[in-house]
C-alpha cells in the first residue's frame, strides 16, 4: 500500500460507534459498573472521551472531574466547564495543590531551580522543553529549563539528568494525584475510570505510569492525535478546545506538547509515526511529506529512542513466574 497522509483519515461515525460499544461492554462486564468517570482537562482528548462516554452509557451515568492545582493554566478549568455544560453531565472540582504540597514536591523542585538560577522565587514561572531542530541535526534529547520573571525577562539553561528527574518528579506527582482523585470518586459511584491517552502519546511514551496511564479503560489509545481531532469535529467539540494548543499543563509557564516532548507539529508527527510503525517505503514518505530521506531517518531514530526508553511504562510490573506443579523439594 502506497503511503499517503490520507491513510489517517477515518470515518468518525464508525470509530465513535466502535468506541462507545467498547465502553458500554466494559461497564457491563465483571465486575459490573454503573457508569464512567472522566477527568476533563480542557483539551481535545478528554473532551472526545467525555463525548464517547455519554454516547456509551448516557449523560446521567457520566461524572466529570476538573482537577486543578496552583500552577494549572486557569483556562483549563474554564474550557473543561464549557465542555461539561455542553454535555450536561454531573461534575466535581477537586483542588490538588494541598495533595502535591504534602509530598514537599513544590518546595523540593523549587530548591533545584534555585540551585540553577539563584534569583528564582515564587513570583517566577518556569517550564522545560526539548530542542526543536530534530529535522535539521542529529541530537540527544537534552532538556532545557526556562524561567520567566513576569516582566518579559527569560533565562534558559540545559538540565543535567538529576535536575531533570527532580523537576519532572513533581510534575508526575500532580498527574498521579489526578489519578487518585479519579479513583476516589469512581469507587464511590461504582464507575469505571476512562483514560484519555491517544496512540501518538502511547507509542512514544508521553504519559505517566499510574498517573494518566492508571485507568480502567483506554477507549482512544488506538487513535492517532489527528484522528482525535476528526472525532472532535464529528462531535462538534467547542471551537476553543479544538483550537487549543495541546499541553501537559504541569508547569507554571505554559509549554506545548510539541515543545515539551514531540518536537514536531501533529500534522507532520502523526504521518511520520504511522510510516515508522507500519514500515512504509521511505521514498513514498519523502515525496508525500516533502522531506529528505535523511530528515525522515533522523525522526525515525528519535521515535525508536522514545519508544524503547518508555517500554516499561506500557507494561505491567515485572514479576517472577514459576510453575509450582513441577516443584520438587
């Protein structure tokens, strides 16, 4: 089959029916559940999952959670509420700042940032990002810390491995706190927790184990990000959400998914990821995407690296297997 970007086009009605049938069947399976809970982030993925959940079990059986903490972008909660109002579903807002603070996560992280930039204080905002020249040069995925004093002044410095891990550990506490809140309310309602990870994120490992990866069902994990947007159009998701730049929303200074992890826009990332996954002829890919063979191989190298280094988060915990029927003293 000749490679084409058109291969990512879907029949939204068909895929929506496939997912809603799956969600409905999961709620009726053992142990039977009474509905579905979704964390609504104000982004496209959770908006589409909420739409699918309503189609699957009815709006009276769907609960949404809005899960802010002190460094969340305020627009996230606004867009989440807009989506909830569109669907007419019940919701709760669960503030997570105190949960994250109880682990000393903010303080420990800020101490790391202060060791890099001594002037850093609570009035500053920050994010971390990867170099965005993946098409131009071979490079390692070294993260850079950016701080902003709120007066138009920014500074940047590349992070060591230890500094990166200390900062992202706090981000992961936030993500895992969301999971705990979802299960707290899900168990009270006897609901399933619906995941919102798409295939692009899943293959390349852009999710948190036992965080946004800690769910009961993953209805959209077989769909690329561009296909999620097609479902968004089908469901008439609010324009603000459709046009919002995807972001992890875990740093005080906004950063896009592209800048933080993927290093490519989705209209290029997803076709290349499809081509890499299904081993499309590189000549066809080059012609279709107007990229050189060298650029494509450079991106494939990055895909392979990210996929391999995140394999552990796609698997259950490793354990020893032993056939006790063959046990002898």
